[in-house]
């Protein structure tokens, strides 16, 4: 039913919710958590922000460590009180009847406005019966709402663990297309594949042809799938790119198993040294 210690994380999220909302909101939440009637669930889910407000929640380092110990690469950092409360509310919906559970939660997706959808997609790794949410996640990737896309992409392990290759590739391409911070995508390196490398190479060529800049982190995904075409792309980046682009190319070929790709670093000892000394990482690309 769950692929993590659901009881432990639900108890922690419950206490975290209590500490980040008012006493009156907490009393209201206690009355609503675990209700079973569909219309009542819909009404309560919609009403949550009016009860909790939208302040950014307070977290300690130990809070983050506990969450990571239960579900690695999942984070509630930067969440608002209403988002946290909504996710906590979802964790109290009875999952024992799989069909009823799916219809209840999916109905919230179908009726959700922007902030409701962001909470729902952020909750995907916490929902019961993870396989039944694949199509819903893939549907979310087609959204043009920034906060919804970020809730799917950032610190959310669900896509990397459950999407098929086609849907995963669409997510990564959409992240570049909408200028998201791809360093926050869980599984970016592990789920990299040859088809995605070619898709991103095509995307780079389209951008170049239009005289547009390319997010230098694009090359990160190609590291283990460098063929002659991508090798030529990286040669172009080293020859014509700005500092951030050359840093990204250096990190890419350094991580590659291709001898021809690694040889491109022979003329860039400064970048090789920065990588080996730990001064240049994907998170620091663009810093000169």
C-alpha cells in the first residue's frame, strides 16, 4: 500500500502541522482529519488556507533529517502552512479501499485550483498505492502553471521512482523549456538515458539555430550517453560558450566514461583542477 514508513511520517507531518498553525486551526483540523464523505473532503480541502494562512513553515535541521531518514530526497522546505496542512489532510484519507481512495483523491485533482494542485502533486510520493498515480503525474507535467510544475519537479522523488522513460523524458525537457532549476530534480543523473540525451541535443540545436541561449545544465544529462553528435556539441560549447557553459561541459566530460570526451579537458586544466578540488560542482555552475 505504501513504499515507505507511512505511519511514522504521517505522525511527524501531523506534529509539524500542529506547530505551524494556530490553536483554532488545529482544533478545526482535528475535526476534519479522517472524514470519509466525498463532498465533506472536498469542502475541507478547499477551506484549509482560510484556517491556516499561508505563512512559510518553520523547520529545524533535525526536522529535515528526520524526513530524510524516512524518505530520502523528499523535502517540505519552503512550504506554506496551508500546503503542509493539505498534505497532512491527504495522509489521513483512508486508503484501505483502493478504488474508493483513488476516486476520492483524484476528484481533488480534477477540481483543484492552482494552490490545491501544487499541494496534491507535492503529496504524490506520500500517497498510498503509488502505481495508480502515474497517469496523473504525467498529466501534471503538461501543465503551464509554474508552481504546479515545481511541485512535481523539485525535491519530489515520485517521478524518478515511478514514471516510465517517455514521461520522465518529458518532465526533464519541460524543466529546461520552462527554465526550472534542474538541480532540484531528484533522480536527474540516475534516470538519464540515451533517448533523453538525443532529445536534449535536438533542443540545443534548435536554440542555437534561433540564436538563443541554452541552460548549461542541459549537458549534465548527456554525460553517460555521449555519441559523436553530442561530442561535437560539447566541442562547440568549449570553443564558443561562456564561463557557465564551459563549466557545465567540463563537469559533463569529467563524469563521462568516454575517453574521447574526457580528452576535451586536456586544453582546460583550470576547469579540471576546479572539479578535482571540489570547487566546481553542478550547484556552482556560473560562479566565476
